[in-house]
C-alpha cells in the first residue's frame, strides 16, 4: 500500500458497519465527525459541480472524443449505408460523398491525436505520482475484484435487499466497463480504418490481402454501429438522463462533480476529498453540527 493510501486510512479513523447487512453506513472522519452514508440527501450541490473530478487534460480529451465521435458517425454511417433512403440526405449536408470522406478522415486523425494525448497523460501522470509516492490504484480505471463485489451489491440494492449503495471509489464498475469498451473500440476502429485507408501497406504486412480487407470493412462498420448504440443508449442515459442527473451532468465541461453525486456513488472518493480539501472538510463539519451529528472526531 502506498504512503498516500496509508494517510487516507489514518484520516478515516473508523468505519462503522451495520451488522444486520454487513454494509458500511457511516464513517468517523478525523477533524470532521461521523459522516453517514445518506448525508447526500441533505447537502447543497451546485449543478455545475462542487468537487474536482477530472483534470483539464481529461476535459479536453473528452471534448475531442465528443466532437470526433459525432463527426465520424455522421459521415461514416451514411457512406456505409449509402443505399438506405436517409443516407443521401445526410451525405448532402457534408457537400457530397467526396467531401464526406475527407471530413471523415480528418476527424479520424483528430481522434487518433486525442487517443495519443490521453495515453501520454495517463502514462506521464502515473510516473509522476509514483515518483512522489501519491499513486493509488484505487483512484484509477484498473479493474479490481472489488468492482465485482460492488456490482453484486448494487444489484441487491436495486432489488431492495441493501439499505445503501456500495462504497465505491473514484471510478465505479460501470465507468470501468465503459472505459475498457472505449479502448477496445478505438483499437478496432483505428486498426480497421488504417487498413482501409492504406490497403497497399496492409497487403504487404498481412497475408491474404483480400480476406483482411473484407474483414476490416466489416469490423469498421460493425464496431461503429456498436459504438453508436452504446454511447446513445447506455452512456448518455447513465451520465445525463438518469434520475438525479437529468437534463445534463456538467462534469465533462467543468471537470467537477456535484457533492450529492460523489457522496452517493463515490463515497470513498468523497472521504479522500475531505482529507485533501479544507473547505469541504469545514462544510461537512458545519452540516453535521446543524444535523446534530457532530462528534469528538469533528473537534467539537
């Protein structure tokens, strides 16, 4: 365990467990007091966000992903399904097939740039945190066994068999699944797209050029359709349209998450923020005092 994790554990003096369910329902935090799991129902939240979640680099990369995704879908799918009744009308918006192809390729290059930018951010950021002994795997997108436990716990919660949602870290299991799906999707789209864009080069590297060209064409189109379905019906709903998030969650622009959202879904990350952000520590201590929940741990 890193020094950073040890400091967090010493800061959270005690985690109290409900023996009837086995689930943590409150945490005794040094300098703050006893923080109950359902305190999110009583906090004040700015819709634009209260607490830091993403760096400016991640915000920029997400914006690049949004822009390129929309452009690539709007130009690529009509070209692939050019025989369908709606395709010619959409293609005409981009000045015709030739212009649509150029725009599609330009957006693809920007998407590749965004991917490289993201990888450099993750690698260099991890090296910097490791060097300063601040790296904590629990704050990353790396899947852990805890994610499976959280998933099973969440299922029981939505079935009414648990009083609280699991105490999740900065990234929950759904976000990690989606992140892995994006990594795989980008790999497939970039690989297949490069083979279609540079068929001569691909034929020199791979055997059976005709077979792999047809395979690349299928992979590129099918993965694009899957990406559109997942983004529209899964990602956009969970992030922006679900109850408590509708009509929009501003994190992708501001880089901040609302206090209510973080306490409800990312309780352990909120405890980290109580340690790292004096203003948030003071806010929670005052709120607990107002609710009659202050304790010796809050310095009262």
